């Protein structure tokens, strides 16, 4: 798969490096044959916000056959995208490529008309500016990213990591995404439905953070009942204190976090084993195949059986 990443004068090194780090790691780990290329409007070198000149950049022709064309950020003033970039985004989308905008990268995608009538997200500080320019958009301030398959947008700076890991997960599976995340030492999954105002990703597992200890403990017991009361007792806290500390550390509730981890495990088992659906439901703590199907459909818009067939086709 080929991913073409757009660079422009004033882009930050962080925004430009995030998709390259994540997607190139897929190839470095031997998980899939992925390639990233960087291009600018004229193929000329760009000067980053930090003052570095980056050369060896392609022109828009390198994006013509890309599977994903990604705008990792945009100008701070939110200026309208130039005609050439808008036309490129429209043409690659029309031939079936995914167009993705991270952070302020949603601006040129909206300018190209690819977000008309869709839900989208961008950095929260730019919401008013984007809505003023494109009042037909449905901006959602409560999510980290929105994946429509053909068009993808994500929220503020750090959520670009979440978005890129999600794109890996969506295309080659949860096991591959987890492996990339482990290699890069980042959280393997923060839900697209979490508010972008989260201050902390899932904490690293250390000997000093009681919430981190509970996360590790719970991950080994997903097949067991994991009520708030049980988790709080294990953490030696009252239920009220535990819920408050848990949300501060993870940005979500214990119930939501457990459900997401159970769904992650269900996806991994669907991708990598031939266990029956009811067995996977039990192994992941859903109790019954019906409960698994309901939660799976709500989260991913498909059934466990259809999800398994999809990844069988990719094998």
C-alpha cells in the first residue's frame, strides 16, 4: 500500500513525522508492504515551522496512484486550499483512494468538497473557523477521529497517532496495530469516541501508578466479571475515588474501557483463530454470542462473522 503525505512551508516536524513513523513501522516489522512518500505542491523543498529545510520531496504526481493521500496538518490561519491541491484530492478520491486529514488537515479536504454532509473533526480551536467556511459540515467535538472509509479526519495534534494506528488496525488488523504500537511505545487504542480534550492517553504500566496496575490486571481477566466495585477493591480505593482517578488517568470510564478492551480482544481472536463466535464471546467476557454481536455491531458497524470473513479475504 502506498501512502502519499502532503508537506508545506510551515508544517511542524511532529505533524509530518507521525504518519511516516507509524506507517513505515508496518514495513519495518514485516507486517505488510507499505510505502510512504512525501510531496509538496510543486515538488519543491519545504521549510518547517522549526526552521529546517526538507528536500527530496516529490510533486503531486507521486500521489496519483496512492492508496491513501494524507494531509497531516494545515496552515495555522486555516487559509483556503489552492486549486491544484483541491483538484488532486478530488481526483484521487474519485478513483477510490482514501483521503485523510489529521488535525487542521481537515481544512483542505473540506475545501475540496469531500466533507459535505458528513461528520468530521478537527482541532477544537479551529471548529468555529471551519464551520463558518463550511456550514454544511457536522463537526463532532467529542471524538478523536472519524473514519468513513473513503474520507478520514482526526482531532488535535497527538490524536494523529491514534488516527494512524486506527488506519493500520482497519486495514491489516488489531494484532498488527498492537505490534506497531508496542514497537513505538504508544497506547495501542484510544477510542474514536473519546473526547479530544483528554489530557492523558492510557498510562504506561509502572510500579507506581495504581490505575496502570489495574489496567494490566484487568487485561489478564477479560473473561471474568469486572465491575467497578471489583476493580476498586483491587486498587484498594472506594468506588467513587477509583472512578475519579480512572477517568483522570485514561479519559474514560472503567466500563467503557473494559468494553473497548474486550472488543479489541474479540477482534484479535476473530482475525487469528478459528474459535466459534460463542467461545470468543465467553473468552472476552461478553457472556453470549448475542451480546458480543450487539456490542460489535454498535462499535464497528458489522457483525463478528462478517469481520472474520473480511480478514480471511486479506490473508
